[in-house]
C-alpha cells in the first residue's frame, strides 16, 4: 500500500529551494533524504508532514490529498497517524517524562509500551521533570512519546543528533523494528550518510532537485 506520494512539489522562500520533487513510500519502507545544510531538507519534510503548504504540487498521505483535506480531518490525521520527531523536541516542560508519555497515550488511546522505554534506556528517569534530563534523554523521551501513539508514518529530522553513536544505532534499530512490526513507514532527514544508507531508499537534495541515490 502507498503511504506517501508526493508529486511535482516546488517551494521557495526568498529564492527557489526546489522544484519537480516527487517521491513515494509504501508500507514497512524507510526513505532517507540527505543534502548539505540549507538545501531545503527540513522544509521538504515540513511539506510532506502536513506542516507547510508547498508553492505547487501535491502530497497524498494514506491516499488523501492533505492540503485539500478539511481541517478536522487533517488534525485527526496528525494526532493518530503521523509521528513527528524534529530537532526541537516539543516536550511539555512542566511535566515529568512519564506525564509527557501519558498525554500522548490519552490523546491517541494507545497504551504506553514499557518494553520500549527499557530499550530506549529511559525507564529509570520517568518520574523526573523533563527539564532535569540531559539533551539525549529528552530526545529519547520525545521518540518514546511519538511511538506511543502508534503512528502509521514517522517523519524524523536528525532524530539522533543529540545521541552518542551507540545510542543512535539502538534508536535507529527501534525505528526499523517499529515500522516492520506496525506496518508503518519512515522518512528520515539526516546528514549522516551511514545512517541514511540503512534505509530502503536514499534521496539527495542538491541543485534544487531531489535525486534518487539508491
Ligand atoms: N520559514 C522560513 N522563512 C524564510 N526562509 C526560510 C524559512 N525556513 C527555511 N528558510 C530558508 O530556506 C533554506 C533551507 O532551509 P532548511 O529547509 O532548513 O534546510 P536544511 O534542513 O537542508 O538545512 C535556508 O536558506 C533557510 O534559511
Ligand atoms: Mg534542517
């Protein structure tokens, strides 16, 4: 089943960022987007993940054209089907780590996966306020929060940026296991080519074009 299909995307801020961008992704597949800083990777991810309407082109998620959907349907899709893991992790700072996970659990009607928390190495810090945790621990809480809602599609922008290489490898393994087990899919933005080439497909954004590498 096709989970994501983008056609003919173009976007510009002060100058053109990219045009003619097309890609598609099916169940249990992963796709990486690489490219130098400033090439527009994060902008493209925002467009693919419902956050930014492109200047032209279409994005279909789960067969729905997202930028013509009714607002309530788009909100429901964001809440239940899409997992966003961005560089700035939007944890609720006044709450404990566990309370952050409980919010995700309540909103999505999905249970917290205690086994996942152990694998992420955060089971022992759940009662602490998120502001008391290290950057890497906060990153892993935000990953746990996103996976708690059992998304059908994950968008991750440098999700392992704050992690040491061993933890980064474990986190990526958790993502790959997750998308296989839950018939989900993942779009990963990274500057780390080693991580990128573990995905099923790799695309490079350069010279305003998205070129498939593998
Ligand atoms: N909201 C915005 N308004 C104006 N310019 C922006 C905005 N977001 C990004 N840009 C510009 O678009 C270019 C690409 O940014 P970005 O998509 O973040 O690239 P990357 O993630 O590849 O580093 C940069 O020059 C950036 O300054
Ligand atoms: Mg970026």
